[in-house]
């Protein structure tokens, strides 16, 4: 397994594709496709929060089946190599903070209000 996800939580999948910008979901319910990107968990499309050339942020479905599950990203019909994740209801999740341009928040680039 390449990680643990819990139903309802946000997940992050690193990917490399040819898109040139970042796109965010602007409405609810969250879309299943954004910027030509789709993600499947156990073969089912998952809601997307944001996509960029290097990663996709998605929501794990509330009814995701517990246990090891394949996770795959597709961009414009090209499916990347999948990974296996472990779905665990009630598992702790870690949320990474990033700037709007996806740089990590750290001592050299601290988060700022506004």
C-alpha cells in the first residue's frame, strides 16, 4: 500500500501531465472531471477539488470500500500508473499546507494571512 485514506477525507495524488495551469472546483457537488483529469478509486470516479501539472486533490467517497484499493489518474484519456491505497474508516489523515502555486509552507516560505 502507498498510503492510508479515510472515507470523506481529501487525498493527494502526485502525477505528471502536460497541463499548463491549475484548476479548482468552483461548485458543489464536486466534479468528476477537471482540466481533463479524472481519478478512480477501485474503478469508480471520485470527486475532484483541484488539479495541477504535478498533482490532483480529490475527495475519498464516503462509501469507499475498506481495505486495499487501486487509485489511478487519467489525463485526456491517458491513464497513468496506479497505486494501491488502504481505505480505513476513521483513520487519521494528514493535510499538507501549500501556497496557491503549490510550494510547500515551511520556515523559508511561511503562510501569511490574506
